[in-house]
C-alpha cells in the first residue's frame, strides 16, 4: 500500500458557516500535506446541517495544462456537485490536488504522459493526495470514512481508479467520469491530443488487477479525449483483469461530452449516480431539498438578458459578486476564493462595457448601494 505523510491536525482556515439557510453546512479547509508546502491542500466540505456523522464523498477535479487556469481553480468549481451529494446524506469534500488552486506543490500530471510507467506514477501520485484528504477526515466528529465514496472527473477519474485499486479502509464505491489522461501539444489549429493509447489501456489493466471496489464509469458519446471505442477498451482491460465496474455510454453532451460532469449536465448524470448508489445501498433514502436561491430583487435597470443573468447569479456558487451600472450593463463572477476577489472580477467585467459600474450584490447580500448607482 502506498503510504503518505500527514501532519497530525487539520487546519481550518475559515469560520464554520451555513452553506445555505438551514439545510447545509459549509467549511473551508486547509489539509496539511508536507509535499504541498506550508499551505497544504485547499478544500471545501459541505454536508447536511444536522448533527451526526455523514459518510464522506470525496470529489476530485480534472487537469488544465494552462498554468493560469490551474492557479485560478477553486473547490467551488464543484459546489453544485457537492450540494447534490450532501442532499443524498454525504459529507462532500472537494479537494484541490497539489499544484491546483490554492494547493501547494507541483501537479503530478506534468510528467505523466505517455508511457505505462508515467501513467501509473501520475495516477498514484494524484491518489496519494486523495488519501491525505481521507486521512484528515477520520477524526472529525461530523464525517464518517466508513461507507465513503470517491468521485473523480478526467484525471480525477483516473486518480479515483488508482485509489480504488489500493482502497483505503472504508471505501465502499467509486465513480469515474471520463477518467484518463491526455496531453495537449501545440496551440491553435495545430493543437492535438497526445497519448499512447496502448499504454493507457495497460494502466487501466494494471489497476484492474487489484481493484475490487464496485465502480460506475460514465463516458459520453462525444467526449473529445476518450471516444467510445477507447472508453470500451479501457473498461474491457480493467474488468478482464478483475476490476468491478459498470460502464454507461452517456449520450452526447453539449459540444464536448468530456465535460458531462458539470452543473449543466446534472440532469443527465444525477440519475445515473442515484441508480448506482441505490444498487450499492449507499446514501440517504430521502433527499434533502435543494437550497433555495437568496431572495434578492434584481437591479431595476437590467434588460431581460440581464435579469436572466441575475437569476443565474443567485443560484451560483460562492464566493460571488454582481456589479451593475446605471445604464444596465452588468458583470458577475462566482466560485472565487473570496468575496473580495469575486467583487474585483465582477467590477472588471462590467467595466469592459461601461465606466460607471458599482457593486450590487456580494454573495447573498445586497451591497450598501444596491441600486447600481455610484457609491
């Protein structure tokens, strides 16, 4: 079994707070990990608000090759996903692996392509970050690592497969959305996906040899990275070696099915997840109600499109801010690391259209000057 170093205590970097009125609890965390430097791994925990211990649902993200994009990622990119698992009775933990968002260290996938050895090392290194996150949850009074599940998308899906091949105690099931690894080389019209498909298939075969945790795999018809025939080759190699998995060939989604595990794709992937959880006798029988958006009146000068944008804002992930001008121009950003960061981005976005933008709403509160006029 791969072993990782873990500091003794979990560092909480934000006050405990309700995620939404009444039903959910949210906590921003720093998970100590020596290889991630002094700041550790950035994470957000969302669970039902009631007392008790809730089984862990660990959510792992994909990879961007762009350094700025990696740096700008936050756990709130999976906020709606985490809410859905919390509605099903889990304590959902979204953790940023090393080199992503506010997590220190170098990201493992930089040297993980494209032969069997590097695929295996990269996936296991990413899984090591997940193990650290699981270990940090073991002594919490509100999280239970027995009966826990792991969910990953893209490289997070491959990391989840690697985790299940050497499962930590208590891992009951795992879900892989479009799992694998690719590398984009060149730019513009010359961009292409680089990988050794034979070695990638061999990596999945290797993980299948020791994996016995029930898994759900979901790959969409129009996945630009892992087309259906390749997804089936990965699945066949994994299961022929002994791995336990169910593969769903999901319908085409948007312009690229690789991003099915998204807010926009919830109506497609949630029923698949629910069927799988029921089959494994996991999750709560009764769903908690979805959180209601904050009841805030829209700025009076917005157009119909602007009002629709404000409705999207109300349902968006924290931390967020909405800026507007007296003429009705607007901008908003969500899923940021802080409200101040969201406000700066919203004002900048609005200022691309007009010069007289002002804050209107910050998170779920109106600003001091909520009519969109000058402060």
